[in-house]
């Protein structure tokens, strides 16, 4: 049978060598944390390395979008519309069935309409426009910052539910189709992070019952 050679005591690392290796590993981890992780994740750049590598801007974007998402979540909770009353369970009588069908039909009745709305944002200011929609309803939209750029969050809330459809930073314009994931308010939040006023113009066409500026 072949037995591998057992290292001698002289070949094993000493306690001092192990301590030195541990210290080097800790210092390296701290260096990576300070130079790479803090700038790229939190926008904190005490050494300046993150700025040189473009990591600080990445971290600032992540932090800013996270802050705006949290502000938006709080605002949605404050502005949430109560859920529509649920239809009663279908009974055996003709009256019960007619009443249930009436409620369902009323809840999903939406007019097709077109609107255009503009908001002017001072530096640092935010604004929100929402469409009142039922689940599955669709609206075509197009908005522009009229030559400037804004941060935006397309989202919805209602009946205790919240959803974020899309987010962006430094965007000049956007267009597409917004489909409501549930009954409630669905739309856009913009914030002006430039140093000059920005006017955002929104055009919508589709199945919604109302359009309103939330803030």
C-alpha cells in the first residue's frame, strides 16, 4: 500500500505565519470593500478609486432609485384607493344572479378616451400622473421631457396591491402600452434631477375612466 509522505513539523506553517496570512486576508477584504463594494453599491468613495473606475456613479444610481422607490411606495400607500366591493356569492335565485352580473359589468365598464397633460418640474421636484383602470385594461402612452431628461417609475396601486412596471434614470422619452395588473391607479412618477426646470408632456389613449395628477 502506498502512503503519502507526512509533512514534518518544520514544513508546517508557524503560528506567526498563519497570523500574518490572516491579517493580509483581512486587509485585502477591507481594501476591496472600501475601493469596490462601497462605491458600486452605495455611491460612497472614500479613496477615489470608485470614481476613476466609474463605480461611484453606478452606486449613486442604485441608491437614488432605491430611495425614490421607497418614497413612491409610501406615497402609493397614502393615495391607495379602496378596493371595489366584492360581488356577493351567487345564490340560487334569479335576483342574486342578476345582481352579481350587474356588479361585474359595472366594475369592468371603461370608456375609451384620449388625453394630454403636461407638468413642469423644478430641479429636484417630482410629479405623478395616474390612470384609473380595471384589471386587464390597456392604454397606449407616450411621454417626453421635451429635450431634457428625468428619472421615472411606471407603477400601479389599488385594493392593497402595488406593482412596478418599469424604472429608468436620465430618460428623455418613453412610449408603449400600459396594461393594468389589477383594478386601481396606474401611471407614472417623474423626478427632475437636472439643475433646470423640465416640462414632461404625457399623451394617453385607451380604456381608463379618469386621469389625474396625484402630486
